[in-house]
C-alpha cells in the first residue's frame, strides 16, 4: 500500500517524463521511457485507417428494427439532452430486466452512429451490451434496448467508497476506455459510460465537434475550441471523476458556464501552463475572456486534502491525478498507462491472484490450460508461463 500524501510534494515536471515503471525518479516513476511513450501515444491513432471504412462508416448503416411490443417500460431512470432512459422488461424472455433509451427527435445519422459504436464494441470489457433497436410505429421515435445495469446516482455512491472501492472502480473504468480506444473510438462523455450517444470514431487530423461532454468534465481543449483533440479527451474526464472520488468534491471543477469552467480549472492548474498551451496550438481567447480568467499560480493537489478525505488520498493518488489533469493533452497518461500506475498495484495483484485461482480450478476440472500473456513496454504481448510453471 502506498503511503499517505506528502504535504510538501516535489515539483512536477511539465515536460514529457522519461522514467520507466518501477524506477525511482520522483513524480515520473510511473511512466514509460520516452521512445516507448511515443509508441504508446501513437498506438491507437490509426486503428480506423487499418480497419477500413466498413468499420467506422455508418451513414449507410441499414437499421433492422425489432418489435416494440417485446418491451415494456416499468419506471423512469433519468433523462439527458438527447434521450430519456427507462427501466423495462423483455416480455418475450421471462420479463428479463433491460434498459430502454428513448431518443428525442434527432437526425437518423446520430442514431446510426451510436448503434455502430455499440455494435463494434460488443463483448468488450465493461461495455454495455446492445440488445435491440425499435421504434414507435406512429411517431417513428427510435429506442435503443441494452442490458440492464444498476443506475445509482454517482453522488450517492462516491462518498461511501472505501480506498479499495475507488481503486477498483477507476481501474475498471480505465479498462473500458482502453478497450474503446483500441477500437478507434473516443467516448466524449465519460460521466455516463453507459451512454455512447456522443462517441465518435477518431481519425488523426480530422476536426471534431467541441460541443460534447458534460460541462464539469469538459477538457480544456473543448473549452478553448481546439478541434483536433484525441483519446486524451477521455482521460481528462477520468481525472475529474477520480478527483471527485478521492477529494469528496462533486464536481471537482464547478463552473457555472463553459467560460467559468475554464476559470475554475485555471485557479487550480494555474495560468502559466494554460498560456503555453494556447501558444503551442495557436489558439486565441477573446480579450474579455482572458481578463475573466486572470492570473493564478498552480495550486498543489495536497491542498485539497481534508480530515474527511485523507483516508482516500496518498502520494500515489496525487501523482495519478496530476498525470491525468494536464492542459497539454499529449502529457496525459493513456488509459493503458494509467492502469499500470503504482496506485493500482493492489488491484493488479488481486486480479493476478484471481486469474491464478481460476486457472487452478480449471485445471482441477481437466479443462484446457490457459497460457498467461505478458504485456511488453512497446504495447505488444508475449507468451508468459502456464500455471504449472509458476
């Protein structure tokens, strides 16, 4: 278990870190060597080009409508900008619980996009399963049917999380995002991982809409209208989620508007790095907006520690949130890198033990033996050892 937070942490380097996992070089000990990091950042950049148009092109997707009478709504779960979500039952399958997402009047292209994303991600780690798509015969209103998941309000859950709960939840969230990114898809609204309505296929160099994500989880690039963002957008939202959990601060950055959201971020991350970021990407802010932001020094994350949350905050937790919440999106950890951070060591160890126990049980039943695979620093995998060789 990592130690409690250092009230006077070392200064944080703002350049690309070069130390490899396990090395003791201050705050950069959890990041791969520079050459391997370049490979990691580029790892999923060209997925869609490699898979071809049939993977990501959804304009010509032929929708196969199911039978609306198969599903009955039982209660309302929530609503969003583009849909209302209900709990329901599948009357053709023993009243099995399902979720019905009724879409508000939107372009058919948007429906096709969400269905294409869900179809491509089917079977993925922690990805909600698409079951069907139906529409009302009269109004033509479409509805997406997915597997049932518990829909407890996050603000009710987070304050009750133990330290291990936070680590586990964040690790599972990163698993889902790494799978999503490996398929060439940016989620763009991580607050609601079960909702893929804003997800988009990533193509390097292609401009993307900045009017996405829930305000409190919007990355700086959206707030300054940088349209060439990438998967790192999702990792900012992960950092906000993590901060909400460990600091008991919901939301982490509480802006009253998109402009005020950037102001709130600048009061924590400081303005020096913000101006550098804007200069690097030739971005200009309205002079009145610049004046509104003002000038601020960087606020150490240790300042957020209180008697109420100190049991959730450690040096490793501070290091992780710092590597996620950076203006410069290329400096943020990828989902795969974040999963290898020292903060998640207890979760990785527990998962390894669980896999070994499952393999032992499988061997005892005479089932085929599984060969473990080892992740390499360059993103490849190599054969490991069987359970008997351990």
